[in-house]
C-alpha cells in the first residue's frame, strides 16, 4: 500500500506551552509550539510509523461528542 493517502483522526490538546496531537487509531503522538507545528510533526511521525510497514487496518469514521456527568456521581 505504498503511497496510499490516509485520513487520520487526530485529537489536539494543550499542555502548558505545548500543543499535543495524537492519532486515535495508532496512539502515535507529537507536539509543537503551535497547533500547525504539532500537526506537521505528527504527520512526519505517522509517515515514519507506516514506513516501518505496520499493517494498515481498514478505518471507519469516528464521532467525537461530549458527555456531561456529575462530578459527585455515586
């Protein structure tokens, strides 16, 4: 599957002065001073990850939502 273009589902969070980008399918992560830098670094990390010929599984769309729960739930 050399040269295949994939769409990755990524979560970006901020930790102090850094943005951390994580691919939810592989748990590959990277960071940067900006969101753009974190995503560019993650792209490079994922290309290296798949260059090592990790098996590419069929991907299905993920849905991100929020859920409210009581902080005092029993």
